[in-house]
């Protein structure tokens, strides 16, 4: 859920409560704390007089948070950022190698902080490292994906998603001119990277059997 401004509070998923909560800027009518910068500026095409950095706390568990608002000395205020964003950790098979798992988790952390381009690049890296450790070590990432699909360790549908939603997105970040990457694009890439890891590691013995038959790995590979 994307954080939503409600006055000078924020409605968001709490990382500790793991539920939608209201983060209030005061307690017993006492302001928790803020920094106010009086500075005429533009944000998202609108004119504002002030930037408001406010301390908040979860009404459920008391977790502290920080929000940045833009206003003109009155409500409504426009929310720019809210931290910490809830980190929705995907389920990964326990057999996924530690380095690959940590790469994927770092992409999740980038997404939690709205670093969409960094998350996209890390997910491309996760995909390539995954294919390499499964014996697809030669050629471009495009070729590696196609070979994995031809061997049957990922489906044809997953092959297309790996190309369109992970490889191409990551390539645009690494090689092309700067462009804004959306939250939706990263959520899709996270989803399909997770599904590819499940394809390769949920039923590991069956996948290893195919990889051995295709000459990708040795018979004692795990």
C-alpha cells in the first residue's frame, strides 16, 4: 500500500504491525517534533511556501517514522515521502543460494525506499546470477533465458516475463538514457524474479535432473 496523507499524519502499512495503521504527528495533543523550512518552491508542478519534516508514530505499536510534506501554511498538505516503508518480503525457497537470496532481498529493500531504478538493476543481476549458477554461463542474458526455457527449467510464459519485465527493464536502467521507473514496473519484476526462483528451487531434485541430462551441471550439483 502506498502511504496516504491524512492531515499531517500518514496512513500506511506499519513494518512492525504488518497491518495498515495511522501514523500520528502528536501524542496527547503534544507535537512529536518537526523541522519547518520556509522556502517558496515547486513540487509536482504546484507552488508551495513550506517544506514540513515531521516525526510520526504508529498508533498501534508506537514505531517512529518520518514524513516530508509540502504545504502553504494550511491543510491539505502534500506527502512527498514516508519512512520506513513496510518491506513485504517474498517467500523464497530455502534452497536458493545465499548470495542470490541476499541480492533479491536488497532489491526489496531498494523498493521499500522507492529506489525503483536501483531495484530494477538488482533484479536483473539476480536473474543473471541465478541462471549462471544453474549452468547457463555463456552468452548474453537474453541467450541464457532462452536456453533455460528450451531446457524446460522455466516455462515459455516465464521466459517472456523474464525478458520483458526483468531483463529489458534492468538493461534500460544500466545502459539507456535516464527515465523514471514506476513502482508498478518494479513490483512486476519482483514478482516474476520470485517465480523464477521458485521454478528452479522449489523442486530442486527434478530441476537438477534436467540440468544434468542437458549437461549444464555435474551429477552432484545441489
